C-alpha cells in the first residue's frame, strides 16, 4: 500500500503491518517491515549553536506513530528519542534535554497538558508542539493557554510536523544583533534580542518563545498596524489554515503580561490588526 508524500498520519490507520510512502524527486520514503528511507531535502539544516544535531523528543503512546515521526525527524539530521507516555516523557526530558518536543495530548498515565505543566513548574521552557484530536478546538486552545507553542491536528502530514518544528526551533533560538545593540525599546518597554529578556518600567516579564517572537515583531514595527496575516506569516512562518484565532490568543497573552497594571501599549484596530505604541 502506498500514498503520495505528505502522508496522512493518524493513530487509527496503523492497523496494517505493511504500508509505504513515496514521493517525487525531492523525497522518497518506503516503509515496510524493514524500513528503508532515502531523502534529498533543500531546506537548510538546523543545528544547535555548537553545530551538533538538534535533539527532539517525540511523545505518544502509539508506538507506530512515534516510530514514523522519529524517522521523519531523523531525515532532517536531528537526534530523536521517543517516550511512550507522560511519566516516560518527564524522565526522558530530564536525561535527553531536548531542544523541542512533540507531545500528544491524550495519553493513559499523564496527559500532555499535565506533562507540560510539570515541565514549566521545573522552569523547563522546551518548545512544545502538541498533537491534538481532529477538530478539537478545546484541545488546541487549552494547550496554547497552558504554555504550548504550537499544535497540529490528527490526521496530519509529516511535512507539516517538520515545518512547524523548524519554526518553533527558529523562534526559540537566541539570535545576536549584528548592530551591536541587541535592545529594542518602545516607550518604557525594552526587549533584549541577545539575552531574551523583556522589561517594562524595570519590571521583568517572562515570555514563551512564541510570545517573545510576536512581541519582537510588534516592537520592530512601532505605531504600525500589523494584520493577522502579516503576523501569521512572520511569527509562525506558514499558512495557519485559516485559524487566525491563534493570533488573538497570543495577543491576549501578551496584554496580560505587558499591560498588566500599566497603561496599555498593545491596541486592536478593528478589522485591520494590532499595533504597539508608547503610552502618551
């Protein structure tokens, strides 16, 4: 059995022992009882700052799903480990220290949200890509609210998972300003691109990688109204499939952190988008 790349992946389809995935000139994947894979990718390879492979932890209680995802991620040159449940994920995260995590929401021991909560309680800010049930808006919103960075819904394509992980990793990596001054200042709000620190009126503000990237985009364009489409393209680096509500969710997160107890700096322009400007 074969299907064109990207293949559709859902835990429910892994009832056959033999299946295959094939693609055109860029990628070719064949999965049988013995796995054989060949791939040519034109995307730039992402590595750690020291040049070593990125580390990705894949967490799902479906072994066939973690195996397939792990193969796809290893094609990117990344080091991959898998965990079969929430407790196993926490143990592997401590040992492996991944650069990003693919985390299923529904698992029998600890679900993905509980795993994320424990990670964040331990000051572990590893970017997390959630796997959620198809069309489960509640799962998606809950995952983002809990501190997850992004999500894909089942069934999903392998290319989509890779693309979203690449976006998460790029957003979480610290980039040094070539101009020498790594700070962006709007009014009393200061964002340091080198140290990833944010302060308002001397108050330190803790942000997730995605929140930081969104705030940086706004602050690089002060007094300029940015549309949801522009924000999706710049911050998430792909078409979000029409689910622009993710922008509203993250804008609300920033407002709670940036504008809490202060005159608001982040404003909505109805029907147009969002703008940040110093208070008068």
